C-alpha cells in the first residue's frame, strides 16, 4: 500500500510521516493540494490522507481534482471540529472516510488498509472487465 499524506501544517506532517515510517508504511508527504496533484501525476499511490483545511487549494478542491484525474485513488479526509461539514461534503464527493484530528495512529492505519482493500477490489474488477472485452 502506497500512501500520500497532504497537510500544510509542516510539524504535523513530519510527525505523522515519522510515525508511519517507523511502522514500515510506504508513505510520502506533501504540504499542499497543488503538490499532491503533481505527486499523483508521477507516482503510483493507493490512498491519500488529505487535510480538509489548507491554505491555497483546500481539501475539498483537492479531493474533487483527485477524483476527476485518479478515480481509483481512495481519499481519507482529516478534519478538526470546525470543518465537520466539509468532511461530510467530502464523503458525498467520493472520499472513502474521514477522521477527526487529533486521531489515533492505529485508527488511521486501519482506515488506510480498508481504503486500500477497496481500491484493490475495484482495480481487479476493472482488469477483469478489460480482459473479458479483449
């Protein structure tokens, strides 16, 4: 499973990256929605963990573009209490799930694994349809 963390809070992002790498998770991080979209153009990614509130391109705009350009990539939204409505909007736009900050590391990894399983199932179905058509 290849994860991408997207958060404009540098300290939070670096801490989360360190904690995940200690657990041998294949993870990278970027500090903005624009950087996330650029990363996804050039790197295989299964699950994006995306902060709702960011300066510049916010999480909802970023989610919209990810789903448009990379529909199989699953997205987990991270939100604080003040942006619960945005997390719900994200779910309506195709986010896999959301977590409240600060979140438990195990909960985050469980959700990421569930999102990865969903992506794998969808990819498998598409591959089978392509084979059947071919």
